[in-house]
C-alpha cells in the first residue's frame, strides 16, 4: 500500500512539523503494539486473564471447585 505525497510546496518548518508529528504517531503505535499479546498458535490474539494487570477475576473450573472447595466450606 504505497502512496505518493507531493511535499514539494511545503516549507522547511512545515516539513519539520510533519516529520515530528509522524514520528510521534509511529512511536505511539509501536508502544501500543508492544503491549499487545503475541499471536497464538491458532492465529488468535486472546487476553491473558492470569496477567496480574488484566483486572479480571477468572471463574474457577469445576475441577478447581472440587479440589479447593472443601477448604472453603463447600460440601463434598
């Protein structure tokens, strides 16, 4: 996806401002992309709910309830 822009009429200050803005935008996108999870083997980009910064409390599986439940007063 290559585009051609005619920048020949831009002044030195306009070109500098354009370059600075483009650099800032590129850096912001890279920073955002670096925080994303890598692509999974199945091609999906899921969320890691075990990540301490995720902010979600994962629901226990039935096995978790069976194994850990009695310690918390759940009848067997």
